[in-house]
C-alpha cells in the first residue's frame, strides 16, 4: 500500500503540491469567515467574512474533479490538442 501511495505522489507531484497549497489557503479562509452572507465571492458584501463551509467544500472538490477529468482524457487526446494548438 505504501508503495502505491509513493508512486501516486511521484506521478502527480505538481498536482499534490498545488493541492496542498490550495487546501492550506482555503483552510485559512474558512477559519476567517463565518459563511452567513451568501456564496463567496458572490455574496452580499463580497468580503472574506462571507466564506464558509459550503465554499470550503466546493473549492476543495472542484480541483479534484478537474484533475480526474484531465487524467481520464488520456495521452492521445492531449497530443491531438497540442497538435491543434501548434497549427
């Protein structure tokens, strides 16, 4: 099990570093906010105090979903996208 975890970390170092930073940033935000004035940053006052658990969960789940979709796309489609951008 430990070997698979190390392999996952090695294969996805960029995402893991980004996600740890992202998590710590949003953990700070949720500790500051109270989450009573709507969905941050689209609440009534657009202040960090609007940040709550709903935003915390949302902003932590979205990068994982995007990463999973990117992994499911596969290398062949990624090559085609790169080739299309070069033309």
